C-alpha cells in the first residue's frame, strides 16, 4: 500500500513538472502589449469610491508577481494615472494641485515598477490630454528613463468624437509624441459607432500627418469584442494604406486585448462569425501588424491566449507568427 502511495505521489510530481515545463515552453517568447499596474494609493482611492477588486492588492501593484503569474517574456506596463484627472476622482483629489501630484505619483510608480525588471518591461505613462498641465507632465515623464511611451485613454478623458476641438487637441499631443520620439498606446473609442468614412478620416487627418509617430491602437481601436467600429477602424487603415504607400510605412500596430471575449458574465461573448471576420481582416492587413495583449488584470494572459488560439481562424503559420510578434521597444 505504501509503495503504491509513493508511486502515485511520484507520478503526480512528474505530471506537475511536465505541466510546468509545458507552460514555460508555451510562454517562451510571448510578449504582452497591454498590462496595467496600480499603486497602493490608487487601489485604496478606487476602493473608497466603491470599486471592487476580485483579487488581493498585490496582484495589481506588484510587478514581480505580475511577471511571475503571467509567465511572459515581457510586457508593456501601463499607468492609470489619468483616473485622477476624471470626474469620478474629483472628491479624492480635492484641488487641482493635489490632482497633479497624484497623477505624477502614479506615473512614477510605474517607472519604479519597470525598474525592477528593466529588460522585460516597457513603461507607459498616462495623462488626461485636456488638462492644463498635460504638456508639463509629458515632458517630465519623458525625462524618466523607465518611462518610454504614452498611454492615452480617450473615453476616460470624456473625448467627444464629434468635437473638432477635441480632435485638434489629440493632433497636438500626437505631434509632440512624433517630435519627441515617444510611442503612443491609444484607446480610441468606448464602442461608439464609427463608420468607415469616419475611420478613414481619422487615419488620414489625425495620424498620417505625423509620419514618424509610433502608434499602438488598443483593443483594435474600440472597446473590445471586435464590434462594427473595430472593423471599420481596421478597414479604414487598410484602405488608407492602399491609397498612400507612404502611410503604409508608418509604425502602426493593433493590440488584441479584449478582441475576442470568451466566457465573461459581464461582457457579451464574441460570436464565431465575428472571430472568423477578424481573422479575414487580419490577413488582409498583415498579421505582423497585430500584437498579443491581455489587458491584465481585466483578462489574464492564459485566457487571452486560449481564446486567440482556439477561436481565431488563422492558418497555423500565421497564428504562430502572431504569438511571436513583439514590439521593437522590448530589449532585443
């Protein structure tokens, strides 16, 4: 009986070791281009406003734990400092001066987090583009060697897609980024209906005038789930690239965070038809333009990888290429 128990324990150990090796093999070379990290202060402030977190605080603020848990070779580590510049956080900040300090402190927290794994993380600071101090914070963060890129979350900043003044402000920020060689990760819409004409206008009028800009479009340009707006934004890019080969040379990439929604009680499941259509659009544009991204902690690396590999109808070679894609910003 004892021998059987030992044999069973040994088999379990071997099974565990094999599974760990397999997981490491699968994750080797996988880069996550959309991971959020939050400071203890932001977590506490957000909770005080009624936000519920499903896991303990360290899973949101400890970059070492995030790296270990996700088993990736590298990640874009993204600030959420723009939250302090939103209406929801007005009672937390109190004054404009305190708001600015909290925004800066959150961006600095990301820089410190990146410093723990400088060869694995690429730091993205964040701002509300409409604030008077926006350019001061842009220049302050640019001077930090652990902050490489800029995250712009337009919906969180109450960006109005119908406002010429708002588009003008975005163009000013993108012009600064192109001039200063700062990559931009852009969350463009909150799922609003963006038709093809509007999408083409965005690429031609807002992005194309900045040929040296390096742009990463979060969630395929929309809120996730590959909706009609996402498709129009992607096809608008494809159309514009066909019309202007010089535009096609720009460093424009699309992150797949939230592109395919699987089992989630709060978000509608992406249909098989939409998954098939996404694969068709990706092949038209070129798989090299698309990057693996999870949007951690909203989604995990494992569930994102599983959804992409099981539901995205790409040929095997293209799928393999997709999962091996990585930004030039990672240490080579």
